[in-house]
């Protein structure tokens, strides 16, 4: 993209294997086998942060004018009312040298009023301002880093009225062991706390040292992968990594699969809906990365989907868990604070497919029937237990599922956090254009994921006629 610095690091994460036993282990213990650190008790980022960051669309081509225009649009388009709060400036905002006192200085050509005045403007709109710094001697674009300057930089950010700090990992002087990396990030975290200003702290070390295990008591969110690109291969690879880390996430501590690419033109609207829907069910930060001045109605429709945002912002703060997968077809389930569940049927393959699970296997309470609401179309259907849809290639269907509990008994402790095995029997139809049948029985192929790695017996569920969706013809 124009002005974008294309290179952020020299390392790329290796994808996980997808064996059932390996998945179960990752779900329970994370990558290192140790329990994740406890979240900071400071009341910040109790739901995943929402807002805007300029990098994906503009790279280094950032200015005070752009940030003011973006903040204005966040108000006028309804994004602020939908929950988008932070207006974040990425790399390239400063001069190439510190001042005589060792402080960072905003580039006077890009930000003639300075960062403090810009923060005042953003705050006046009821929004918050974010800024970028780096845990090395230089930022990824070659501007002054904060390694060794943590205290003075944190104090500068606080004095300017900054509300959010993204802290990158370039110029790190080879201090890249897990212990050294944690120390670099903890130094800035401690400096931010010492200012007394509430600043959300975003750790951007690209997932290289398994930050899901140590970052929760250092910051509020941590990148789990390398930078996202505006293409399907990048998106699907990031999903593959981030979806294994659900045990680490919770209020005040979030896995961050990187900023949104929705609207930047490199993917289809179907792929962008998958992007947004999976970020929502994975309780990921929702940071818009497109030019709001030229955003299309289709882009705004995705970004303003209130029901999907509600899934992301649910106060229970659970990252959706993979309950079944096979050959690129994945089922996620996320319990919600009101007792409902969000269930995503994700098709990462290049062909349309029918994806199905059951309410029981998604962790929903036992009941005589269930109400399913498609959060993209608004269609409401009833089911005796099957949750199914014909899903296009690279698509995701996202349901809100509620048990009709009148006259029924709850399933004993069947939530996603239970100690019992949790699996899913997903029927994978050969032709995704066909409607899902009234029962989903013993259909081979989908690997149930249980906490112990054991498969759950497949059982057919009768459904109400019409409970399944037929994929529109091409």
C-alpha cells in the first residue's frame, strides 16, 4: 500500500498441527504447557478494545489531518456509538531524533498542533487516542525506539493524554529470548503504571515467545502472530494459530491476531465477513484498518453489525473455543453472559460445504428446542438440536443459539469451561448447495475435540423442517 513499510520482522510463526490430541493439549495448556499469567487488576480493557489504527491502509502516510478526519467519521458514521473508541496512530509519527532532554517529538510537518492538542480534540469527541512505540532502539520504520527510555517516554505519553500504547518489537538488539523479551515489555508496562494514567498496553512481539503465557500481567493484549496482510492466505493462517489460544484470554487480557483488513480490497466480502465474524467470536480486538473516508456501504455494514459486535464485547469475556474441525471445516462455540452461545461454522476450504454440529456439543444447555439467529442475515430458525448451514468457500455462518428451557432440564455443567469432554459431530455434506437434512447422524470425517482428546460418540438430532439454510446459488 502507498507509504507502507512492508517489513516488520525476520521471523514467522510455524502453523500448529491439527491432530485431535495436539489440539486438546493446546486448548488446555497453551503452547508451553504452563498456565497463563493472571490478568492485570486495573479495570482496563475488560472487553476487547475497539477502534481504528492507520497502519493497514496508510502505513507511514499518517498525519494530524488524517487522524482528525477519521475521528470525525467515527462519530458521524455511528462507529463510536457501536463501540469503537480508540483512534490509534501507528509508526512514523515522530521526528528522527529526540530533543535535547531525550524526549520524543512529534513530527511538526505531520502533526503541527502536537500530540497533546490532537488528544484534546479526540477526547472532545468522546473518543480516546492511541500511539505507537517500540521495545528496541529503533521502530520498524527507523524512528527512535524506547529501549532504555521507558520511563521518560511513558511519562511523555501520559502528559500528552495518550490512552493506548502499541509497543512493537523491532530494533531489539538481539534481546529475543523469552526472558529478555518479557523484560523489555515489562519495563514499559511498569513505566506506564508508574505514570498513574490509565493506558491500555498492547504488546506487539509477534507471538514469538508465547506471550499468551506471560503477557497478561504485563499488558492488556498481545499479538499472537506476524502482521496480517490483506489476503486469504494470511487471514486463514492467523486464524489457525489464534484459535488454539483460547485458554489465555479473558477480561483485561486478550489474544490479538492483528488489526482488521476489512474494506482494503484484497479479499471478497465473504472473506471479510469471515474476518470480522471470527475476530468477534475469538474475542479479538476490533481495530479498523481501512480508510473511512472512502469506505463502501458493504464495508460499513460489516463493521457496524451490532449483533456480532455484541458477541465480541460480551462481558463474560470468553474466547470462542474450537469444538470440532476436519479438513478445513471448523466449529467454534462461545458462551455468552446471558446464557446463550455464539456458534461459528467456518469453511476455510476453496469449495462450498455443509458444516453442522449439535447444541449439546457446542455446550448449550439441554432443552426440547433451540432458537438460532443468523447474525449476518437476521434469519431466525428453530431446531431440536442441530446447528447447521451450507457455507460458501472461505465463508463463516455465525449463529446466536438460545435454549428454549421451559419444561426442560439443564445439561449438568456442560459449558465450555467444564471438565467433561466437549466434542462436535459435524455433518459435512458433499454438495454445499443442498439443504441440510432433518437429521445429522453418524457422518464420518469431523474430529471432535475434547479436553482429553477423546472423541464424543456421534448422535443424530432431529430438527424442525426448515431449520437449515440453503446456500444461495452462484
